[in-house]
């Protein structure tokens, strides 16, 4: 409770932030922009608290840079400020992650979600450098995206504690599927989004 007896406002990202799939046309070769707009509208109408574009469920690894940009553009436009839009802007290199994040911000994203560098990525020191450089380069909430089954790197509670001390790093989406891990992160502070709960890695 606050001193005036009112509950504090929730953080920007809270509740159900739906990780959207990415609809393609019947050929499977081209983004279906009409279906994408319909999908966004259906989720907003269903009452979700935020949308996540081009994440794992959105086939991030298989999208071209142009496709991701267009998904961000359409998603932000269709939402039209009604709920937050989180764009996943991950990249193997820090330079590319910064460039992707700036592009998403220019399109109107509410936050960016970023994996640790993947595919022969660095150890903890390099991961910290990656996020610190990103946080210094943009003025936008950053969601740490922890899915070690896919990246080969785990943002542990100890590393999370260090990273949330960095300005602009305000959230973590933890997809370890470990309820105890979620409890540990909540105990540290910041804002925790649960990607998977109560099941093994998939």
C-alpha cells in the first residue's frame, strides 16, 4: 500500500503478455498481413495485458530482418496504444541487437526483449557487457529473455541481481519452466514474467 492508502500502479508489463504466433499465407512463403492484424485484434479483444512480437512462438529464428521489421510495424500500428507492445530484438552481436532495438523503438515499441548472445555465445562477463552496452544505447525498458534450453546460457539469479541494477533493465522473462527459479527471481526484485511454469524444457 502507498501512504495515501491506494495500491501502487502496476508496472508497464504485467499480467498476460501474449507471445504471438506469426501468420503466413497459404504458401508458407509470405507474411499474411491481414491475418496478422486480425490476430492482434483478437488478442486485444480477449483482454491480454500486452503483446510480444517475433518471440519464440512467433518463429523468431526463421524470420528475415525485413519480416521482423514489418511484424513490429503492423503490430504497433494495429494495437494503436491500447496495450504495451514488446518487440524481441535479439541478435548474435551486440551491435545488431542495438540496431534492432532502436528500429523497434522508432516504430513505437513499448519495450524490447533480448536474449543473451547465442550460438557460441560468451560467458557471464560477455553477457553482462552485451546487456550493459544495450542499456546504455537505448532509453527503453529491456526485458531479459532467459531460455537456456535454446541459447545454451542461463541467466542465473545471481546474474539477474547484477543486471537489474543497470538502468533500463527492468524485467526478466524466465522460460526455464522452474517454479523455484521464479520464486528466487521474485525474491531478488525487479519484474518477473514467467514464460513457462511447471513443465520441463521443450
